[in-house]
């Protein structure tokens, strides 16, 4: 046996215990209740999604699945709770956008974003751009033309996150300037939009829907790659001619480094199986979410694309952490 074969043999021998341990972990998991930590309160879109498959997962795994709502702190409270547990029975369920943007917002983070590992994609929150109905614009191109003609006269809501980053990038690419009004309460922002105190606001469609249905705001575009099945009458920003405004509101399950790659694959596959349900899809569409199912590998690929997209936007905007 030459030295290269001996080296390969030694490496394989050293790796074998870890591989066997990972396999045993996946085969015997779970040994106790499984916890999904949600960074929002009950009734939020991500919370609804988790509860849609809670009982099905409990039946499949033979152990209870517990939903633990930990709202606040820009999702950092929930993230730290998951990472601090550092075990293979505690997970984070929520949108990827909540933590992908953190390195570009915070000068010093209390956690390592690389420790948040994708396990399964479940849905995409429909993101949209709305304006007051009283503004009288017909579509996104009409709004851009109007905003250019009245440069500096329009207010936009500033609510930190991927929607704001995407909107800011769109504004730069389209040559638009807005006075940004900061908000902590996103509901107040959409109320101000309806009253005409704001001229444009990007957020989840679920937040804008009540005011749209009341006829007080007009939703100009969806920000996803494709039109949501529940909103066939609203074009995507790309269809409207502004691809810079594209952003996906990805929602799924994440784990800590304590969860082996093999176990992540198993859990992700289980979620894809139990989520394949027309009734669940109908309920998701009703809450302005679109089913987007995928296991650990598929979710990791989608996440990598979104990270690259956010990095490109941050570079284009010359974004500097200020918190």
C-alpha cells in the first residue's frame, strides 16, 4: 500500500465514528418533544404555517411538536434561544430574511449567522408594494414616472428588513429619491399609507390587504419571482419592468450545528412529505403565503442565492451597519 492509499485509509478510518454517530442520531431521533421557536406572536404568517403541520409531524415522529413563540428583538431573541439550546430537538421556524440582513444592519451581532443551518423550505410570504389609492397612479411604471417628476416630494416607510433593502435598491436603479420615515409598528405605516401621509410602502401583502380590500390603497406589484396563485391580478415587479424590486419572502425550518447533515436531510424530507396537502396549500394562499417545499439541500441552494442577492444589494447601496 503506497503512502497515498494509506493516508486515504487513515482519513476514512478517522471519519467512520462520526459517520456512524450521525447515522445513529438520525435513526433514533427524536427521543423527546421537538420545539419550533417562532420569532413572531401567534397568528403571524410563519406561526400559521408551523401550526398547519404541527400535528402531522407529531404523528410521524411519535413525539409532540411544540410551538414556542418568541417575538421581538428583530428576531434575535428567537435566534439566540435556538442557538443557545444547541441540540437536535430545538429549531427556528421563520423567514430567512429576518437574519440574512442582520450583518448589514448591526455593527456587532450576538450570534454567528453561519450557525443557522437550513433544513426545509415551507412557504414564501407574498411581498408587495402599495401606494395610497388617492395618489391616482395606475401601475408601477406610472408611479415611477410620477415620483421622478416630483423628486423628493414622496415619503416612503422605513421598516428594516429585506423588503426595505429591495425597495431601496429599486429606487436607486430607477433614479428615485424618497424621504424615509422610520417605523417600529408596521401596522401604523400601512395606516399612514392609506391616509396619504406616506406615498409608498413595501411589506408583506398580508399587512396591506385589509386597506386594499377597503379601497384605500392600491397594490402596484408583487415582489416575488412569480405571481402568487392567490393574487393573479397583481403583476410581479419584473413583469412591470423593474426586476430590481424582486425579493422572495422565504419561510422554513432552521437548526443549529448540533443537528447533523444526515438528520437535517431526514427532517427536511419529513416536512416535505407532511406538507404535501391541498388543504394546507389553500390555507397558506388565504394568508398571502405561497407553498415552496424543499428539503435541506434545496433550501440551502435557495438560501445561497438570497444571501448573494442581499450582498449585491448591500454593496450597490454602500450599506454600513448603524445599530
